[in-house]
C-alpha cells in the first residue's frame, strides 16, 4: 500500500503542476473580453485560440483527472466499506489514500468546471 501511495502522490504532483500552468491560461482567456465586431482578424484569432486551448489543453486535463479519480475510486470505497470509524487507532496509509481520492475528485470537478466555462465562451462566440 505504501508503494502505491507513493506512486499516486508523484502522479498527482505532476498533474497538479501541469494543471496549474494550464489553469492560468484558461482563466485569463475566460476573463478576456471578446474583441470588437469591427476587428474581424482579431476575432478570428481569439476564436482560434479559444478552440485550441479547449481541445489541446482543457479537455485532455479533464480526461486525465477523470481517469485518475475513477481508477482510485474502487480502492477508496473498499477502504471506507471495510474499515471502522476510529478517531484514535486508524490506519494512516488508508486514511491518506481516501483523502487523496477526495482531492482528486475535487480537482476533477474544478477542471471540468473550467472546461465548461471555456466551452460556453467558445460556443457563444459569434464571428
């Protein structure tokens, strides 16, 4: 269980670092105002940037987080199902594993939320 926990921790550190770099770009593009209707070339570039960010960065990070959360979910449910609630004599590795799964699910929801915001902006964009 300890080796599995270490491998998952390394994976999640890498994914969180990757998502942090992508999240800044996604958030700034979501908050950027759409260029004026008279600026046709700038509007086309803006829509292209929205589309490429959505397809190349946002959707893949959502897929990776979803797969990670789904992969860890059966073990977490098993740990919760077969363990007893004890505030003093608990298994730290199992408890940390469940906390990591909760964090992974939280990051999945956050990534999906950002992807949906970006997708709404892309779909509501009129050339």
